[in-house]
C-alpha cells in the first residue's frame, strides 16, 4: 500500500495526480513508480482513458475513498465518450480501464476511428492556472482542457494554450505534471470571427456538461430513432422518416459558422452525399464522435427554423 497519494483536485486528470505523486514520492525510475502504483510494469502513462485502476485503488492509502468507478467518472475522459457508446461497449471500456490489460480501450471507445483531430500537447487556460496557484499553491492538468473541440476555456472565455508537454511522451511510463515553467503563455492569438468564438464557447460548455453529469449509454437504434423523431418535428423529414437532405444541410450551414465547423473538423460538403451529417440522420451502423452528436443535438433542439 502507498504511504500517501495526492487528493485529486476537481476536474483533475488521474494522469496529473499520478504525476504529482511521482514528484513527491521521489522514486528513482518511472518504471519503479508504475510497479508500485499498479503492481505491473506494463502500464503506460495515458491521459484520456487509462487502465489498471482496480490495482491502483487497492494500493491507495486507507484514508482514500476513491473507487475505480469514481476515478473513471470524475478524473478520466470516459464520460465524454460513454453516452454515445452502446451500453455493452461502454461496459467493455470500463472493464478494460479497471484491468491491467487496456490494449484495446481506444478502439472500443471509437477514438481511433475518429476523423476529428487530437491535441498534441497538454493544454491549459492561463486564468485557470492562476486560480489554481492562488487556491492550491500548484496547478494541474484539467481534463476538460485536453478534449478535442475545446479550444476556449468555457469559464474564462479565452483560448487555451499549448504547454510544452506532449500528450504522447517519449518515455511511455513517464507522467509529467503541469507546472508554471512548462505552462508558459505564448502569443497564441487566434483570429477567429466573433460567431466562431461564440460557437466554440458553446461547444466547450456542452462538453463540460457531459463531464459533469452521468448520462446513460444508448444503443445505435436509440440514436437513430431519437434523431428521426426530432427531424420530423423540425420539418427535416416527412412522417415516414424520409430526410429532406438539402433543406437540412442548408439550415445546418446557416446555423453553424463555416469557420467554426472547419476548426472542429466537421465541415459538411454539399456535393458529398456521404457527408457525416447525412450519415448521422440515417440508420446508425457505427458510433459517431461525441462532437458530431453535440452539434446535432444543439442544432435540432436550439434551431428556430
Ligand atoms: Zn479558464
């Protein structure tokens, strides 16, 4: 059992807590640390969907009330993916995260098949960082800031900055903590239009909602039906469910700023009949990326058409 383990801050990635542990424990090698935490030398330092959590929880000091489930829900990116995975698949992701064999977690969660870019570096919000320092005397990696599509901090409404720490490090067993020296605010100023910025902030708020709540996982059929009902209600499909694709694309591209869609890799091409928007309105045969669902949900429940 470990003599101590840092209490995780609200919204802190488990990865970040382990990095803070490594600094304080003063252990010599990253591999020795991994073995101490997970009883295995094969665990890799993973930011989004880590594994080995059952062993880690057993090794935590007796004062810790953390369970594998609470870590998964509050300190990993699982709640970003889970609502859009069929229940059995979500369960498989959870089980892999608890076991020390996490080899296929990302494929099961649909992360690998995604057409949406993944951030290369851990990111931070300069104002959140200052707040952390004032409140806790140190900073940490916020899980919300590491998610694809979160370009603005939804609290401070400013652009996130890249830290100097790559998400896939050179040493796969090394956990790097967020510090003032590796989180330096550069002159990253993005010249986005006001509309794009507003929509990026909305998206970041929607993603924050996903993380802060426990939504039920739903089957592919459930999403097919739900969207069909909304499309009919909104006049984008006739009663038999036939979708008016041109009207849908027209209104979607009116509702969302073109620059915004480009930034989050979700442009819809008119001529391409197999564009993602058309696909998501048909029978779901595969899992769609959470960002695509969020765009769809906001469009179908917010639009005033
Ligand atoms: Zn912030």
